[in-house]
């Protein structure tokens, strides 16, 4: 459900009252999986086993190969793992189901082929503990295999985010959020298994953003993930058009397309507006 500004301010006041500097805070790692990456999942759970910060749970939502997941997690009894097997595939759907099982104050979006260094969860928890009004924290990904940051456009300074356009380059495993501050769930039309197979994390951030909330970017590596080559194919451009149709004015879309044309020498107008028109014909917001 939606919350009013007054309710939001009351929530922040309660957080400030009950969560003083130095208090602990429970984290929930939300992990959808198809159960096809066995070695990668073990690597992830191994990295969680050595975390210095211990106040966390792992919510694994398996969309397939449920017995494989059960077998793997049976070796990690020292971790608090909640396994939620479901029959319907879809990344955003899985996250919406998993959110209902997250009992931590802070939710981290995870992936079965990422993993963490031993201070990762402590770094994230410390930020929320030190600032009781913090709603969303965005950090950095590191490609350990190639020895470099996952993205070349990461900022070097810590900052509060004041414009929704800054979310356009964000990835899901960079995101940690206060569960009570983000009442709008993932739109199941977006993300793998949806009509548009990308953009669900950007949509999530935009829909939960407001000037009354505190969204922070921290230039600190909290998660490892191999860098994947980004291929701007037709489907990706169509998905981008749908994302803009839902969240931005037409003028913003045209400005960014012109920028692509001038700076990148890429004309995405036709495919972009194919997705834009498709979404306008039948898009809707799904809440959890």
C-alpha cells in the first residue's frame, strides 16, 4: 500500500527513537534463483559464512530445481536460511514473494552468481545504524576476476541522491533498502521472465523515491560479480522504452534519445518508441 508524507515522517521518527548509534540491525538477503548455478550458490553461501556481521538471514526463492537448493543449503545450518519454493518463474515475482518472508529491517538484493567480502554486511549495516533516517543505500560492485570495478561511471564521492534519473545506471545487487521505506514492490512486467526482461531494479528505485526520503550513494565495494559484456540489442532498447513510458515524461525520453544520437551515434528512436507505445497500451504497477 502507499504511505502518506506524515506516515513516512512518523516512521523515520520511530526509527530514530528505537535505533540509536551502535545498535545492531538485522539484514535480509533476498535471493531468487532457478537452481542452475550450484557452484556459484555455494560460493555465495561460503562468503556469507565468514561475514563479520552476524545479524542477517538469507531468503532463497527457488523457481525450479527445488531439491537441488534443499540439498545445497542443508550444508549451511549455521546460517539462517528461509527457502521458499515457488512454481511460477519470474525475477520480480520471486522478489515480491520473498519480501513477504524477509524479517530483517534492511533488505539486500542478491544474486546466485554474486558473493561478498567478509566486511560487506558490516559496511552496509553500519550506514543504516549511523543514520537512522537512511532509506536506501547504493554501493559498488567489483569484478574480482578482472581486478576492476564493475562499472566505469561510478562516482568517487559519497552523496545523497536527489534526482530519479540517477537510478538509470543502477544494478540490483548494489541496492540495500529499509523495508518499511519501500512499500512499492517490483513490477512483474519488468525483469527476467516478465514482458520486459530488464529494468526492474530501476523501476523499483524510481517508484519508491521521493524528496522526503534519504537515498544515499556510497562509493564502496560491497559485492563481487563477474562483469558481463553489455549488448545493446533490440530487446534492450524496447525494454528501455517501456521503462521510460512508465516513469518519465515524453520530453525526458526525447532528450535522452537525442543524446544517444549525438554522443553515441546511435539512433534508437524506432525501437525505443516501439516499447514506449507497447507499455502505454497496457502497463500497470504491481504492489507487494
